[in-house]
């Protein structure tokens, strides 16, 4: 079975089996240092991971957001609370470029 892994400094951390990810939806993963990551798969099978904490509310909810594509094709997740969109590749908030979240490399 294929596994989804996140790059944490110099090591790859296994999050879950790839089959557990539903395209267009996310899962929350507890990292070894206590942080949380929101992990997503798109319909093409690409995986993304960002910080699960919504910087606008402080709630750990980004994994519950829905993913979509900006007009230029960039994948994003919309926060389920205030609906701000975060670029899944860069972590930049598409609605307020002064705000961003951490991103993680995935495989």
C-alpha cells in the first residue's frame, strides 16, 4: 500500500495510507512535535500538506476545508470558518497576502 509522508526537517514522517485520503477533502495529522498538519489529495492524486491552524481564528480546522483551484490554476483550501483561501503549494492566503501558513513537502 502507498503511504503519504511529510518532510519534517531531515526525515520523512508517515501520515497515513494514501487510500485514506478522499480527493477534495483533508485529514488532520498530529506531528511528532505536537503541531498539526492538514493533508489533502486532489482529484489527480497529488498530495499537499499545510499547517492545520487557521491564522485568522486560531482554530485547528483547515483540514476540514474544501479544496479548489484559483482562476490561474493554483490549488487552494478554503477555511471552513471565515472562508479565506490558502494556496496549498506556498501557504499564502489568497485573500490577504500578509498572512500565510506553513507548508510541508509530501510524497
